[in-house]
C-alpha cells in the first residue's frame, strides 16, 4: 500500500508492528488455525509493547496515537493472521473502546487499564439467536433490583468468550423500547449466573474461539452499568468509531496477504514453459487485486484521518468498511484461484484467507446495513 503520506511516526509504528508480526505471528498462523487455538500470550506481549493502547489516551493507560495508527496496526495484524487480529480487534475496538467512551473513572481504572496492559481480555456480547442485523430485537433482559441488575438471556457467536475476563454485554433494560431501551453492562468472568458454552466451530477464523454466553439470574452491581440507563447502546453506536475503520483495515491487510501469496506462487509456478506470472490473465488479475486494495486502503485512511481530525466520519467509515470487506472477499477468492490446487490444500495460507475473509462482510454491521446507512446519509 502506498505509505507516502504517512507521518514519520505512523510509518515507524507500522514498520515496528510489521517486523513483530512477521516474526511472531505469520510463521505460526496456519498451525494456530488448524489447531483452533488462540495464542493468548500475545495479549500481554502486545500490552507490554503499548500497542493494545493504540488510539487510547495516556490518561487511561493508553499509548496515544490515533485512528490512523490503529488502522495500520489492524492491517498488519490481519496480514499475519486474521484470527489473531479478530481477537485483538474485539478486545480493543469494541470492549475497551466502550469502556473508554462510556466508562467512569472507577470502571476505567478497574477494567480498562488492565485490558490495555493485556492482563485482562475483553469481549463484546451483543448478538443473540434472535438479534443479528436488527439491533432492536435484543432479548437479554436487565432488571434493576436495588443496587444490582439481574441479567437473563443468552448471547451467541461471541468472539473471545471462552477466555474473556471482562464481558461488555448489551441488554434490554426497557424491553419493548428497541434501541432506546438497551444498556451496556460489564460482567466479570466467574460471576455467579454466567455460563460460557463450548467453543462453536466455524468456516474460518479457526484460531479465534467464539462461544455462547448464558445469563441465568446473573447479578451485576449497578456500578457495572456502562453509561446511562437505556442510553448505552445508542451512545456506543455514536462513539465506537474505531470499529468500522478497524474492520476496513482488517480487510485490506487480509487482502494484501492473499495478494502476496498469489504473486509469490505466480512468480515460481511454471506452466506452458514460463512462470504463470508472465501470462496476461494472471498479471491482469494481480494488477486488479492490487488496484482495488489500494482504493480500499485509501478509503480506510481517509475515514481514519477524519476521525483523527475530529470531523464527521460516519458515512466515510461505512463506505470504507463496505468497500474494503467486499474487496477482501473478492481478492481472497481470486488469489485462491491463481494459486491452483496447491492453494486449495489444508496447509496452504490461500485457503485460510478464503475461509477467513467472509466474516468481515457480516460483523460490525453487514454490507446491507452499511449500504442502508450510506443511503440515509444521501438523504434518501
Ligand atoms: C466469526 C464471527 C465472529 C463474531 N463475533 C461476534 C462478537 O464478538 N460479538 C457479537 O456480538 N457478535 C459477533 N458475531 C455475530 C455478528 O454480530 C452477526 O453476524 C451480525 O450482527 C449479523 O447478524 P446475523 O449474522 O445474525 O445476520 P442476520 O441478521 O440473520 O442477517 C442475515 C442476512 O440478511 C441481511 N439483512 C438483514 N436485515 C436486512 C435489511 N433490513 N435489509 C437488507 N438486508 C438485511 C443481512 O445483511 C445478512 O446478509 C460474530 C459473527 C461471526 C461470523
């Protein structure tokens, strides 16, 4: 990706993350995927390097930097392993960011600071069997009883759930009020009434475990509510700006990994007397992947720069997320095609990229939800 307009600080940060990823993540990514295990040691490692605190203010234990830094980190992590990047993204851009924007000082000291050090791991528990693209159908209840809330219900498809210490849970505190009745709660691992199910097996992101979380009369101190009652989710939608940009950067990084692998294969693989990279179809396909990824990256950087400048960014973040995730899916499919049968084999990174990419179109607002938001921003 063209990095000419990055500041020296951004470029140095990107290079440092890249070196780390190439040494500590990329060589192990296939093994972690096949074994379906997450390298948990990365959390304290990245915490010590200060990278989990990227784009978080120093006052809460963050490392400073902005959305551009965060996008650079996401892209580099995803280039090494999309599953590793997914775990870090949920931990930082969703769980930790909710604590930053909605948490009070005590909550930030107790939960956010150790999360940014990588000592506690976070998850973001929104989705349910009946609540996916339509947020207003969240059925998990939060009933106030004195100085506590009682949570009942079940969350599904929750990334990091099998090892999360801090769960940020979306629950209906005013049932029937749709989004205007949703609050956020911090639930600690081990709280009576919380049960985490067995890891759910899935198409891709093998190294990133997900599970169901069941709340059965789970009592949470009122002090663990994040933000005002019935306002938490609406506010989160407004302030969790890193999410869509992170997701877009993620798509660019994963697409770039697919492009790198396909180009390497095309340079080496000889058919009809020459490297397949010399055949026009192969050259043109690689050129088109590179072009679309560059466009996706520039949209992503643009949205990240708007955030850093304090300008409205909603439409651009949706455009970046929509375009980058769909480009990533297309690029991973084309890259697998160019890698032939070798790419289809279980140990090949190309098939891993192809299995990993699709979720980017589903999470953080599906492509249809992004299109809807973009259309609304056009006044239609
Ligand atoms: C690998 C993975 C990790 C995940 N991790 C988490 C996590 O950590 N935390 C969490 O809370 N959730 C997580 N999820 C779930 C994610 O939040 C949901 O996938 C997402 O909210 C979409 O919901 P759904 O999958 O139920 O799709 P559905 O709501 O069932 O939608 C199905 C299809 O219908 C389309 N659709 C729905 N409504 C409309 C409409 N009005 N107009 C046009 N099209 C529409 C959607 O775009 C989609 O294509 C994860 C999912 C995956 C696959």
